[in-house]
């Protein structure tokens, strides 16, 4: 589900940028900023790069329902759905600094206008996703510096968004609770 949510966000943002700037070429890529060997990925050159930088489990909302009703009146005992928030670093990586700022500005406009992505606004929402909500993350200069240092990358103009409430459900059944098929009325003497 994580991959589907990220790829859908990538595709919708890319289409927005294509429409906004009248381009045919894709300008958004879902990728890491640094290869395992420390080199810069060539695919990131002159692109807006979406990178997953953190995953956290959502614990503030109640959505823990274990029993799911089956046809015939029985119930299946399944682990409850879990919801996650994903932190996305969106960086603008262009040779020309003016282009870098132009595309970063367009990214911010996109998320300001589309603070949630769902099937009522966008076609092609992957099966299993209902709604993705986006909120800009406020981090300090020192936190941003630490993030870029931890990634082993040189700073590029960027913004961090939290993608809220991605639901993950494996649908693994742990047991069954049979339906009541008969009742008896036992009288005590």
C-alpha cells in the first residue's frame, strides 16, 4: 500500500506540473536522493524528487475492529487495520536555480490546493486507498540540516509533507466465530 500511495502521489503531482508548465516530459520522480555507494542518482537530475523519509504508526484515532461479519452470519477474527503517516521529502533538483525555485513553488501550490487526494477529485485512485491527506511539516533549520546530513546529501531546496492515514490491512484471518444456528429454551426446575 505504501508503494501505491507514493506512486499515485507522484503521478498526480507530475500531471499537475505538466499541465501548469505545458510540458510533455515527466518532471517528478519517486526516488532516493543518494545511491547506496554515495553517488547522486542520474535519474534525479532536473527533476522534482519525492523521497520517503519516515513512517510512523497513527495511534490517536480509534479504528480497531477485530470482528468482520461473513455471509451466513459467522464472524472472522482479524487483526485490526493499522494506519500510518508517511513523511515525504520533496526536493527540487534543477541545474538552473530559478527552475529549482519555480518547480518547488509549484509543488507547494499543488499541495495547498490539493491537501487531500481521493476518488471524488482524482481518477485512478488505487484500490485499497480511500483518501490521502497532506500537511506541511514545520521543521527548524537545524532539523533540516540534520536530515540532509543523515542522508549524506548536499542540501537542495525542499519541503516536507506528512501523508496522513494510510491504512494497511493484511486481511489474515486468525479464527472464526460461528453463527448461532439454534437456540434452546431450557427450563430449570
